C-alpha cells in the first residue's frame, strides 16, 4: 500500500519503521528543524529515522498551507498515517488518500484527547492506558476507532518509559489496521459520548509544585509525568530546584507536626520532605545554573555557604 507518513516525535518512530517494512512509504512529513537548548539543534527522531531508511522527507512550515496539501496530494497515497506529528491536519488533506487517514493516538479514546495524553494519564493516577488507531476527522482526536490496545501503567512509570511501551504497541496495532484497510476489511466504530477527557499541551506552570498544596502521591506523579518537559520545580530549603528523581515515603508517622516543605530528615543522600499529606523523598535535583546532584549534597552546599 502507498503511504504518506506524518510524524515528528520519538513515539512515531516504531510506527514509521513498521510502515516502511510492510508498505511503500512515498514520503515522510515532519516538523521543520528547530533550535534546542544551549545552541544545539533540537532532537528530530522521525526525520533521522526517515533518512536512515532512505525515505523522502518533507518539512512544510504549515501542513495546512495549500502548497503543502498539493505536494502531498500529488503523491496519490492510498492512506495517510499520522503519529505524534504536532500540527492539526486540514480537511482538504484528510480527504487526499484513496482509503483513509489514520492516527496512532497514545490513549484509550475518548479518554485523553489532545497533545499530551501519556503525561496526563500518569498525572491522573490512571491504572492503565493504551493506544487507539482511529480514522481522522476535523475534530481533536474525535474520529471513529479502528482498534485499540491496553497497557498497564506501572507504579514507577515515567513519561519517557511509558512512551517507549506505547510506541511499540502502536506500531503493532497500526500494522494490523493497515492490513485490514488494504483488504477492505477495516471497520471504524464511533467514539462513545461518555468518558471524554482532554490532555492539553503542558506548560512550565504545570511543573511548579507547592508542598502545602500537594500530597506526596501527587508530587510523585508530577515528577514522573513531567519528564522531560516541563520538569518539576519546588522549593528545597528555601531555594528553587528542579526535582529529577524521588519517591513517596510510606513511613507517614515521621511527618507528624512537620510543616509542608520542611526537611524532616536526611536519609542517606536523599532529603525527606513533608507535604500536605505524607512524605516525599527527594533523591536527585538540578539547581539553577548548576549540575545534577543528590538532594543531600545540595543541602550540604547551602549550609556550607551560610
């Protein structure tokens, strides 16, 4: 089958590789290159994978622009495959393929429609999530569903680790759906009206933790969910730091009477912090303008300077 693949982020790479192995990928459409941190170029997982596979790469600034739609339409694809692309496709582009425009979405729709479904599933404390292969329409992840697969969310899951799991699951499901489309056997079911939740883009403000407003479990989910972006920032001994690693502490008795945000004790190289409910163990931090270090090393440095 003749495909045009649209994707940008790491989540899309397994689906691209599987599509290229099983079908004729006419071109890969990905976001234009962008500057990254400290002058380095931003990662471009799909573009790099496409070049490695010897596929043509298109980088329109706006895929909705008439010239971009015309360039893709000229390829006469049987299907468009979209996975973590980063732009909303216009109806004119969705109508281009002979068979269908399909999307690999990292949630069990209609839960977590939007740009950040994996992080929001962790933030909410969901026990499971998954991948849905859907027929695209002009709405925000509202199209009818071909197939879905379920994956448990481990207690220590981070957004990067869960992304890896779901990316492989998505590639398997996509392979099945494309085979069904090719043989005229694919059936799409409308999404239910109940159970809709939204997963909007994350901002820096989402990563700001106030100990007096959050439980230890909530801090833990935020630290795991907001990797690598936007990260979690909190006050440690009166100074803002980015929390890189930590865990909730089950010994709730030690927090009796402790003010939220206070250092209850040092536990080896970790700092035990009181929260609104329970204790959170901060293991590694990144102070502004410094290198990553243990929480205990950071506190020793502050007390030495004072």
